C-alpha cells in the first residue's frame, strides 16, 4: 500500500505497462480499459457497501470479539511503549488473562497517533501523526470496530470525484501523462524485479538481492537514464512516501513497491486511503488506554535492560529525578529503534539485532496543517486539494474532508531534506511560505487565510521518535530486514518498524502488537490465538 496517491499512480502505471507488453494491447487502449475497470469496481463497491451498511443496522456493526484462551499462572508481562503497538499488545494480553504493565516515557499515551482538537475553525480535527487508513488495514479497522469507533469513508466525500494535481517544471500534468511516460521505465523495473526472489527478502534469506539493495533509488534511476519531469515526480513521490531523499534509501524500496510483474489488472485494494476515525484517530489509543488505565505508568523512561542470573529481565527506568527497577520474565519492547538505541542493553542479543537497533533508517517526514476560511481548492478550482509538486512543499491533501463547516484544512506533508527544513522558523512562517507556493496552483488561496490558524508536527526532532517511521537505507533489506521484529528468548519487539508489508503505517503498529501478544501466549503455553474481531465495515 502507499501513503501518497502519486506512488499509487506509479504502481498502476507499472501494471498497465506490464499488461500492454505481455498482451500487445496498445498502451492507450490499456489505459482506457484500466479506467473502465476502476469505474466499474467503484460502482460495485458502493452497492456492496450500501448492502453491508443496511445489514449492520440490523445486526450491529461488530461481531462479538472472540477472546483469547485464558492464561493460567503466567507472570506479569512488561510492555515498554504506549503507542498503538504496545497498547494493542497489552490489550490482547489482558483479554487473555495475562497480567501486564505498560511503561511509557511521555506523559501521554498514543505515540505517533496524535489528533489535534479545538484548534481549527468549525471544530475540525487534524492529525499530527498517522492519518489515513486503507481498506486492507484489517487489524486497525477491526480494532476500531471492536472499540466502537466509527470510521468515515472518505471515498464518499464529494471531492473524491476530483483528480489529484501533478505539478512540475511550472505546469500541470494529467494522470494519463504519467501512465504513458512511465511505460519505458516500467520495463526496466520489470527486468530487475524479475531477478528478486519470490520469498520475503530478509537478512536470513537475501535471495541474491544484495546488489540492488546496495544501490540507492537515485543511482538506479541514473542507470536507466531517467530524467525530466517524470523523474522529478518519482523523486517527490518516494521522498515523501518513504521519508528520505532518493539518494539515501535502498533501490529495493522502489522496485518492491512498484511491483510491475503482473499480467492482469490487479490494481484494487492496495492503497486507497479511504478511512479516518471520526473525531480523530487517537480515539483508538485513548480507548485502549482507558481499558488499561490501572496498568499504565507514564513518565517512565527506559534507560537500561539487563538479565539476571535467574533469566528474568531487569529494566532500569528514570522518572522525574528518581530511578527504579522492574523485573519480568517476558518483555515487549514497543518503542522506535531511534529511542531504543539510547538504552544500555546488557542482555544477550544476536549481532544482527544489535545492528538493526543501531542502524535502522528513519524518515524525516514532517506535517504542517494550514487552516483556511474557505475551501478555495474546492469552491473555485474543482480540486480535492491533493498536490504532488517539485515545489518545496512537495505534497498536500485535504484533512477537512467529511468534517463540518465551510472552513478547510490542507495538510502539507514533506520528507527528506524538506522535512527537516520544515522545522525551521515558526509554524506561521512555514504556512505563509507554503501558501505562497500553492498560489501557483490555486490562485486566490492566500485571501482565504485571514485569521486562520496553522499547526506543525516536526517528527524528526520530536525527542521520543527522532524520525517519522522506518525507512530502509542501502543494504538494509538484505542486512537487517526480518531480524528487526524477531524475538530473542522472552524479549519481544513490536511497532511499525517490525512490520513487513505495513511498515510505516498505523496498521503496522497494530499488527505487530497483535503478533507480540500471540508470541507471548505461545511461549507461555496458553494455546492458539483466535481472530480478534470481525466488522461490518468491510469493503
């Protein structure tokens, strides 16, 4: 799945080019057929959702949540980190009857799920962290359903009918321009992707992918002779998508994400960014926290991790001016490696795990939310506000979709060098600079800023993350992937960085929290793990 629509278009372009090559169908005809399939799919999905919604009114939105098998005689499990991964893990363990304690360095819970309320006009909510949920994000959707949190389907917003804007070298490009221009490059991607193994590429099973892994995206594009406006947009896409500039990240981030090796139009359900929790995504972590309130200790900073002669782990925490120790048979570390690498770890760890903790790359994405008195992009320009450009602002989308009132919020999402630079000056100064750039795309936008507010979240310098989300540097697919989330004895790991397909997403945190809870129950000998929930909001 993709965080930005531009990456999703590139994936579709690769798929269309693959079909055209394998069938001999002219590229323009393949593009037209793909569009027809998308329209038909959207129509059928709407009808299916309508039927599901009617059934939900009669049967209830969520099925009863099957409980894990009850644990007996299990020692208290310590979870470090109260983001969605740690809280999900603790929630499942408590459901299973396992005593659990959660320690969080910050004075709040939720990690990178953080909603801002009461700041913008018309009581509109924005997300300082994770914002959009895909149809395929089954774990976080089921969890929201279980907790009674309604998800807004943004595909039903009127602006969904407007296309995204691709702006480069001073002019707009249409989606068909990208689909056509990308076809020659898709052939090169297919050639190199064909050399990759079918199984997961990990440190234990590199499958001959080392050469491509050591190459950066920029080097790979140079080798193909890629240039012009398409290359510029590709670099914008992958800098914002993965978080680092293209000369800093592995070429496999690009080659495995595009996946051109298809012989048919399997384009649906991969990344649609359809859902958002009504009232704010952090309702999910807040409700998890409410159910664990007696077990959560905030303001507790992990400083050391050792192991006693009895095999129990010894965790040293700092709280205010004091310090304390906690001993546990089983520990789940659900904190980013950017902060874990500051912890003194004396417990035995394999070299590859220590290398992963010390070296795993993290993106420098930052978010700037800009308020407007009028949704000018919609009312005057028939746009949904989504822009992908070679301007310093890189990417924007509308956060006020399906929210009340006439005011609006555009979120400016940046990565790489621009993500770092977004932290300079004040949020107001950065908003003024971004709006000035946006005037080239939406004339008249500046006039709608009078008295409106802005907000900024600079994850690269936020002390409890020091980055946005995991991003593989050259050599890290075959050097540390797979070892990141691997348990060591009774030491378990969770968080988006531990996920495979969902790295960098809220789904990755939720999913790996579930995995860690399952692993704890297995090692404790409590038996199998049933499905956590089923929900009538399925697509």
